[in-house]
C-alpha cells in the first residue's frame, strides 16, 4: 500500500469509529473528533493535488479523493443541514422521518391529555441521526402512533411509563427507552430525570423530544441541546412543523 492509501484508510476507519461511539461520548468530545477528522481529511486532499503529477492516472486521483469527500459530507451532515435551514432551504431532503398531518393531530391530542392530567412523558422523534441502539435496548412496540396508545404507555404504575417512546416515520418503535442524562451544569436543579434525559439525547443526536412534567403538566421541547419550557399549544405546533414536517 502507498502512503496515501494507508492514510486514507486510517481516516476512514477513524470516521467509522467516531460515528459508532457518538451516542456514548459527550458532545464536546464528539465535536472535537469531528474537527480533527476534517483537518486531516482536508490536508490529505491538499497533498494529493499538490502531488498530482506523480500519480499515474486521473482515475487514481478520483479513487483517492472521492471517498474522502464523501466522508467529509457524512461527518458534517448535521452542520450542513443547520446551515441550509438558516439560509431558508426547507425541503423533504432536509427533514428526515417527517410526520404526517394526521399523526401530528394524534400526537397533539395525546400531549394535551397527558398535560391536563399531569402524567409525565418523554416522546422522542428520530430525525437524521439513528436512534437504533436505544430502540433495540427498549421494549419493542412497532405500532402506528395514536393518542390512546401513547396515553396508556405513560399511565402511572405501568411498566413502561418512566422511559421514553421513540417515534420514527409515524410509528412508535419502542417504549421504555432510556437516554444518557445531560451533564450540563446550566440545567436548573429543579428539573427531573425526564428533562435531563431529553436534553442529553438532544446533545448527541438531532432528535426532537417532547417532555410532559408530572409535577406541573408543563410541556417542554428539547433539540440541539436546547430546552424550551412551558410551551403553549401553538408554540408546540410550530416546533413540530419546523423540525418534523415539510
């Protein structure tokens, strides 16, 4: 193997390792690894084009460069999507696993019921980042989202009421899922384990999570490490439309 090929393979393996462990490390460490990968990938591409005359054929250049470019796109996909949303690009290409209108109404009905009766709940929507590891370690549901099912899952004293449900493509994939709680010192001490778990999963994935407080009935949303508390019905609808619908 040539030096370029060895270097390329090392970058590729490190990237795979990074994507694999991202749900098990904190956000700062994950971002630092991504920055290091991007720096090395950029240097690698620069060196190839600097020495392009020593490479026998343009096809060999493409074989070396294209995989690294694809890798860079994968590494920065979350940041790229945020940039596109900021400049106003909103399409189905940028919104993965969007919920349908009927599903949204079922969800809103369930959240309203849970809030009025002060039934604690944590409801997470998978977007671009996979939640497969959490789904596989929870109780499998695989049922269409309905207000009746959601309300029964979170009913106090039931086996699954403490964990989260994860929704993907209008389907409740699982219940009783547990997320790593956020370690941020900025979180108010009065917030309980549901809110900390919701913030935690939002720090390591691009998922959106709705939390209902069992103490107050207040509805909150977490996304990108940010917690928005005590939302009105209208504000919740805006969140769902912005992040989960075209």
